[in-house]
C-alpha cells in the first residue's frame, strides 16, 4: 500500500521546523532516519553508518509515532505505526523495507491505544497489541519464515525489563515526578525520567537521556536533554558529567561514536579518547547530513521495496 502523496503547503514566509529521529539496527551498521516537518509530513532515509552515506527515501503524509517503530536487527525491515485519521483507516501498523513506507504487511486500526511493535529477531516481530488480529490480506503476503506475535506473548516469555531494554537499548535508572503544567508545556516532570545506555566502545562511558515533559508549545511531543557520564578509572577516580543539552535524538554507533540530531541535522562525534588525558571539552561533532530544507515530494517505491527481502538480500 503506497502512502498518501498529497503534500501540505507551508504558509508563505514560513519555514517549517525539522526534527530528526533515528533507530540504529542492533546487529548491522545501519540506521533508519525519520525527518519530520511539518508535523504531518515525514520522510524516511537510510543511514549507512560505515560510510555515513544517507539515502533519501519515501515521504509519508500523516502522523508517524517514532517511539512505536523498530528496525529489524539486520536493518532490512521496519515496523511502524502511523495515523492518517481518514474515514476508512484512522491509524495502522505496517512493515516495510527502509527507506520506503510502502507496506509489505498492513494492520488497520482505529485509535492510538496500541500499535507499532518491535523485532525480537530479524524474522519475528511482536506487535503492540494484546492479541494479533488478521493482517489486512489475511496474512497471505507474509513469508513462511516470518512470524508475527503479540507484545503480550513476548513479555510473558522474556519479562518486561528484557523487552524494554531490547527495544532500543536504554535502561530506566530514575523515575520522574509530575509537576504542574506551565504556559508552554502541558506535561512537566520536575524530576526527569532518566534512561541510560553504555557506550559499546568505551568502558565507563554512558549516554543518559533525561525526559523533562511533553506537548511543548511549538515544540516536540517529548522534550529531552542528554548527557555523557564518564566514570573515572584508577588514575582518575572522579566521575565526569558532560551536558549535551537539548537534542532531538542521540544514540551510539556500534564502534562507539556518538550519533545525534538537532534542528534537522545529523551529527557524528568521536568521544573514544575524551577525558583520557585532560578534562577538556568534547571534540566538535562532525556534520553528516543537513535535512532541514527538504520539501515533500511524491516518491514512488522501486520494485524491491514492494517485495520481502530474501535470504540472499538479508546477508550483508
């Protein structure tokens, strides 16, 4: 099923803000990138983390719920949840081949209580529903070696903590505390929720994500800041905390580089040698891609985007 291709034209004299979110594959050095702006126009791109080449893909005219999306461990498939809020289909969960939204499998929905999912393996996906209803085509389009289960089944087998950790690798270390809303934010945490993810390339270095609130006026749905925590070794036992400030997204590459996005731009930063000899500031980030000025364009899927990856195409 091809995405709605009707663009939203910005008002004269305005420049829609762009926000970028990405998901790094657990086993392959590739990431899927969602570039959103205006709010109901999203473009998917594919980021080769080895070469830093960013391949442009398809646009979706609708609301994408990034936090309910997941990339298969081998980087070949995406499960996503989106809403068009039309008469026939309000919301839906779909599986596609990045960087295209064209659905290989499609589960219609009528609300936002459930939806989306996560990959347990590259050939098994758990949908964010209590039970899995029939796929739009009765499952006839699903390959024989591909399995669809419910998130309830996955939690019963692995436990809640293991499922939450596997989703994107962050572990909850501090629960937030609610505060009264402000004039600019409807949901506020005066003690932020804190999640952390250790560096895969440097022992003692951890990326922390602090969730401060939701529904900011003229801002993102969720407001995050990030920081690096560097534990000292024998020669320097003190712990160093480095605030990275407000970012749209941050995560680790497999080899230990810090990947970030802000204001529609993707960055890479080598932090492997930071604070080894001195307590100076981090190295400056390297700009990977500027996606800020992209404009909606109908992008038809190539033939391979309409077919499931085979065993041969899954090998990298």
